[in-house]
């Protein structure tokens, strides 16, 4: 991929940083003192979804000539909680110190992709852990969608987390990747066949490949949309990407406003196992029409697996005339022109 001007600027800075980080030794110790004196004990790279943050982290990681680790943040937190569970012999603070020592003994640089704080428990653990990691000379590289000041915004007992934000602002090099292009969206938009039918081994293989290109399975987590005092829960999402199926999207009581909220939140949706809808399933076909209407309006990049052709999804019933528009939109959503307004 050809880097744009801002990406090149950040890549050059990261290359200089990677070169300056030396293996742990006398020289490395002196270098650590230099880093601490200049308040640059880590990198905090933030920017919108799909702008190339992960790619830049991976470039930086390959350039390092020191002991190193790279991991998705949510996977890292699962490991931390498992470790805390196994090591829980004393205070949490003591356990976190021991964990920081363990990490520092095996890695001089730790890269964490898609850093995000979701609850007060994680906030307190991370605050302590990063304090001890930096104290032991570990260089931490974080990518995130969020400005430091917006971390854990409106979270419970957030005032207890403010020292961590202050530490990031004082000790990390903060970089903003402010390019306008969504590279992940553009790459996947180039896929020619996004409406996949009929369901068979070939289409299943195509869907699996699309899902792999979007993210690793370990990066998936549940997602919740709050609307009118209630919650709509989904089993698998990643940032602005939703992985769902026919039953989850249409076989429960969702209204037009719900589909508006879904299509506003998720810009890429992978919808699997869409089956034929019978004449007496008026509620389900209404939901399907409402979803496609909103996905079309919000220019969602939709990958949809259907048991039959779009024309055969709903052969007769009360909404048949209205469904003709849905068929037309599905075909248009499978063209390059459909996404032009997105760009």
C-alpha cells in the first residue's frame, strides 16, 4: 500500500524511534535514561477507524531490533485477567507489579493495538500496570481511536483514572493520524461480489475469507446499542464492523429506528445465512426491507450470504410490491457506483 503524506511522516518518526531503541545493556540503560529525561517512554497513535494505525504499528514492529511483543489490546486484557486469577495470592497491586516484571523480563517494547478502556476494573489495572512497565523501562506503543482526554469518557469513577491520562500526556509521544481515507473500507469495497448466493461451500469460503480480511477472530467482542432506554445486543463486532446472521438481525423484535441505529454505528456488516421468507412472515420481511433501506441510505458496505437469489427471497405476500425496491437496492449495493458517495 502506498502511504499518504501523513502516514509517511509518522512512519519516518517511527523508524527513527525503532532505530533508537537498543537491546537491554549498558547502552540500552543509558538510552532509557535519555528517553525518560525527554518524557518519551511510549507512543500513543490515535485516529479514526481504518486510517492505517495497525499497518504503521506493524511496520514499526518489524523494524525493531530488541525483544518485543505485539498483541491486540482486548486479547491482552483477557490474558491479564487470567494471570491475575492464577496469581491472586496477595493484593492486586502486588500481583500487577509481578506481572509487569514478567512482561519487562521478556520484552523491551510492547505494542498494543486498539487500546480501549471499557470499565473501571480494567482502568485501574491498566493504570497500575503501565506505571510499573514504564518504571521498568518498557517502551509501550498504543494505537487507539480516542484522544487521551477522551479515554474512558463518562465512565464510572473516571476521576480515579485521570492520573493515567496525565501520565500518557506527559510521558508518551502523542501522534494523530488525521488522514481522510478509510483504507480498510476502500480495500474491501474493491471486492466485486458482495451479494453471495446460493449458500454452498464456495460462498461459505468467500464469506470466511472476507471475515478474515476484516479482523482476527480474537479481536471480536459483543456489542451493544442503546436506544430509547433499551439495549440491542450483538454477539460479534469489531470497531465499526458487525458480524451477524439472519436470526440475530430479523428474528427478534426490531423496528425501523433500530435499523437506523445499527446502520449508523456499523459501516461494514457481514450478514450470513439469509433464507427465504414465507408469505406469512410479514414481520420478518418488514424488518429485512427496513434493514436494506437503511444500509442503502447510510452506504453500509454490506456482505450478504443468501440461500437463494435476491429475487427468490420473498416470492409472495403483503409486502411483495415494496420488496421489489429491496431487490433493486441489493443489486445496486453490489456495484462500484453504490459506494461512490462514500468516497
